[in-house]
């Protein structure tokens, strides 16, 4: 826990500036409720070539929501840094749910993983955006680094498993619809 606090205090002491104060809330906003990734998935669903991948992103996001926000947040019930140390003025509204794992990071990593595995060119946009969304959570003082790190690892796992095995689920659904 000391390492978590040390990183957060270092960010506050060395990285805060008017430019980042302006842009980091916007990166976080893109990750609110996974909206940017849901929009990306819907856009993919509208194309014949990437419809399957759009469905996989939505499946991965649903799994991430259930595992991260519904289960782990309530099982771990970890307080947020901004709740424990209110000395840092927040640039966004104070979150009301628990801290572990970071839902923004989880959804971003799941989507970026699936999108990158779908087409490497998608990764050129998805990976940097996912990283910026994750870093925004630290900059904005609403998550501990371990929340973000654990969410990234879990997101990689869920994204990989969804990409690998979600297609089988989609095939099964497709066969049932044709019967």
C-alpha cells in the first residue's frame, strides 16, 4: 500500500499541470461506462467485415462488467484514495463506487485486446487510448496504481479468453437461429 501512495503522491507532485488538468478528465470521460468502447463495438457491428469482432467486444465488456464491477468491487470493497486522503482537489465528481479494480481500465484493456487481435491497425488507436484512460484514473486521484494494474491484467485475460472462445459462443447462437 505504501508503493500505491508513493506513486500517487509522485504524480501529484511532479506531473500535475494546467494542460493535464484539462485533458485528463476528458480521457476519463471517454472511459465512463465504457462508452468509447461500446461505440467502437457498435460501429464494428454495422460493418459486415467486422460484425463478429464488434459482438466479441460487447461480450468481453459484459464479462468485464460482471466480474469487475458487479463481483470484485463489492467483494474487495476497497476505498478510493480520494476518500482516504481528501487533501487533493478532484477535477471530476467524487466516485461513489469502490476502487478495486478500475472499471475504466478493465473495459479499456478488454476492448483494446480484442480490437488489436481483430486487426493490428485497430491496436494503433485502441492501445494508446486505453493507456491514457488508465493513467487518467491515477492522475485524477480516484484509483490506486494496484487497482489499475490488476484491472489491466484482468482485462488482458478476459479480452484474450473472449477473443479465443467467444467466437464459439457466437457460432452456437448462429446455428440455433438457423434451425
